[in-house]
C-alpha cells in the first residue's frame, strides 16, 4: 500500500499565526497520527509561502530584507507547531533552492508547450490578494468588497497561463469525481465559479519593476513568478517531482507517493487557487485524471458569527490558549467542537467547559478515581478474577462498539465523531463506578472477586481510551498509559485493539492529575491561569 500523503496549505509569511492556522495543522496532524495508528506509512508535509508583494511591502516597512523578514515569521510558525505537537515529515520553504528549481523547470516546460503567452492588460488590481479582478468580483452595488482591500487600476504586460483551455476538462473531472472535494457540497461553488468567469487565463507573472521578491521566469528575467503559481508547486516539489532533472536529493520517490491523499485547506482558498488553478496546472503539465489529488476543505472558526479579522480585533492567539489549557487541551477542543468542512463559533466558555468539565471532570477524574481505588484496595495489581455480571458485560460491549466504530469515523474526517466514540467509554466507565460502588465492595470480603473485576474493567477501559484519543491528545494519552503502567507495543495498530490489553497481575502506577483546573483570572476576562 502506498504511503498516506497529507499536506496542508502553506502559511503566508506576512503575519503571525492565529487560531485558524493552528486548527488546520492540528487537523492534519490528527489524521496523520490516526493513519499511522491504523497501520499506514505517512508522509506529512506542511510549510510556508515566503514570496509575494505583501511580503516585500511588509519587509520594507519593517526595514528588513525580505529573507530576514520571512525567516523571523517562519520561526513563529515552527515554534507553534512544536508547542502543539504537530509532527510533520517535511517542511516546505518556497525560498529554498530545490523548490525554486522545480518551479522554473515547470515554467520552462509549460512555455515550451505553448501554455504560456505574454500580453498587455489594463484592469482593476487587488493589492491585498495580488491579482487582477473581474466584474464577477463586484458586489451588487458595483463596487469591490472589503475582502479585496485596496483596489487600483493597473496596466502592464505580463505572462499568462492558458487556463481557459482546461476549463471543460475540469468541469467534467469535478462532475465525474465526487470525491475530489470534501465535503462534496463545496464542489458546487467551484462549478459556479467556472460557469461564470472563473475560466479566464491566469496571469502568472509580475514585472520586476514593482516586485522583485519572487522566482524569476527562466525565459524572461524581467519578470518573477506569481505567488500562487509558485506556492502550489510545493505539494509536488517536496514530494520528489522532477528531483533527478533538477538535481534535488533526499526527497521521496514521487511515483510511490503521488497523488496526495489529502490537501487540507481552508474554504477561502478553495476557489480559485486549489480547485481551479492547481488541477489545471497539473493537467497542463501532463498529469492524468488518476494523478489529481484530493482536497479536504475545512471551515472557519468565527467569533460570535463573524470571521476573525484584525480590523474587528477578534483574532485569537493559539499560543496563549495552549499555555493556559495545555497544547493537548486546545487540540481536544479544536477537534471536538467543529465538524470538518463546516464553520464553528469559537467560544471561551466552551473551551473552558471542554477542559474543566470534560477533560478534568470526565477523563481525568475517571483516571484518578480508578487508580486510587486500585492502589488502595489491591496495591495497584489488576486481577481479572472470575466474576462477571450484566454491568461488566455492558461496559465491555461499550468499549468494543467504540473501537469498532472509531476507524470509519476517523477515516471519513469525522474527527469529532471519533472523539465521541472514545467518550462513550469515558461516560460508561464513570457510570460503571456509580453502579458498582467499589468503595463499598472493598468493605465486604465476599465481594472480593467482584471488586477485582470492577477494577480490571476500569483500567482496561482507560487503556482503550488512551489509544482512541491518542491522535488528538498524544502527550496526555501517553501520560495516561504511563499511569496505567502500560505502553503501546511496537508496531501496535488499531486492529490489535481487543478486550484484554492488560494481563492478569498487571501492575498499575500511581495517579496524578493531568488536567489542573483552569479558572478565569478576573471578571473582565483578562485571562485565565491553571490552578493545581
């Protein structure tokens, strides 16, 4: 079986990361970890897009050279991914020489194939989005919306990609490949764009007289490459495309790796960049229908129904949240409170409840109670015993049903439903304690076998939870296993899950709180702090 190749949109290095960046990377990391747990080899690529007019302008404003500027911004991204436990296999830098060589090789091939031409054009140009606009971008009032930022009239010569020649193919491909875009309803937006003016030829250059921070066109040194025609190529340049031709070493075998199983992107860059520019570029380069990658499109985290923006002052810093609620606590909330492909409202109250009530009061409390009782009554030794009753059977059935349903939920990107399956065990095990009341059983010697069975069922349930939640909370689940005195065996896979992970006579460890309670520091909501 070929490796599972997953990528994210590479982050534009003109500003620091926000919660939307964090969500996308954690989402991809959770899927990568799940696939590894499911027995797949995984290649996870992320990175940064470092070229473009906005970067050049921001660097000038900061009094820095563009490379220094993007290196400093890139450091903020990589530090955050390390903090959040995002473990990628490769990190794309669009300023890196191997990537530049591939971009220029592609440009040369397309130019020689007659797919690029030079023309002069006058029109409205969005400085923010670095693209020419058409009438379809105007609102009902005839004006260009705020999302385009400053719009100027511009006339200049540039190089164009014959995107229009590939539009009919793309329409047919989208209609005949319903799995090309997930969720499927997003494909309608792309078809609508193509039916409008989404099929005009794409300007793929900028004259050096106004933009120098980019990859020079190999056939016309007075121009640099348009940022999207550069950035999208990272998905193949870092996967080993044209590696031999370009003298690039240390990269994967492209034929083995491609096509990507998932490009994880935000809905704002679905159309036109990823669903129109990218597949038509690949088609023009000679990629077959079977070689077109799948797009996994996530929604936005809004605040009270509004998109996050600096102008509204509602941008959320994931660094602060990770420091307060732990990185795994933040990962849990981000994966649990949104369905992949749809929008959700970010809520401080929900995050606080998810951490304090669900993680602390639900999972953390279950672990502490179970280990404390096992150590108090049995010196931490698990004895399977011979007792069994309907209550024990019910808990076992819940565990088995959860790990049976879990893989399909996760494979289909229903991460929140995968968490729900694991949480069914947490809920059932907490209820199991109330039903069996082991603290009372411990006072009756005649109930010794039943007490052994109860303590074993609790420890076994926690072991399963630690596996199912591991892609979401790898650090905390590792600590759960440490406290259980159990480690995942080498090459452990989801198919190895079964009742009986902990053998008779297994020695449990001591319980320590994993999720210290967080309390708001002030009525004004100035922040929160962890209180052991």
